[in-house]
C-alpha cells in the first residue's frame, strides 16, 4: 500500500484526502505547509506527495525542487487550477506525476494511483 503525504490547506482538500485514503487503502499523512511536508519527507519514505498549488510558505515548484533534493525518486502531484499549458511551463523538468484539478473526483484519483503503480513497478 502506498504511503502518501498531502500538503495543502486543510479545508481545500478534505474531499481529496478522503478519496486518496479510499484509493490507497490506508490513512494518509497531512500537513498544511511546504516546510512541514519537507520535514516529514526527511523522516519517512513517501511513495507520493500531493501538493496544493498555494502553500502558505512556498510555491509548489519550490516544494517539489526541495523534495527532489531529499529523494530524487519521489513521486509528486499538484492540485492546481492553472491551465494545462501554463502548469507544464511552470513545472517542466520537475517530473511531476500529474496535475489534479481542485475538486478532483474518484476517476482522476484512480488515474493518479494507476500512474503511481506503473512508475513504482507495483
């Protein structure tokens, strides 16, 4: 079962957290800031870190860059309202597994988890 960290404003992602837990089959770790996510990533080996685009202390780009310094093989996804082209421009070269729309539903979460299984070899 994948170990997942969700770093985003709690009110904005409660539904997403529940969907991720259902799909992963276990409780996920949650934090509201990029710095807390980085601290947890240093302590635990996460299979996936899902970031909100508007973390209070850093951009999602900065958070992904710092996560990659901790673990170059970490898988990330970003909850973003940016148009697809703009998102890809901002995140090019970071290896983000997938963008997730705010209010992502079960099909989008299932697709994300399938991508995670494919890249993880599981």
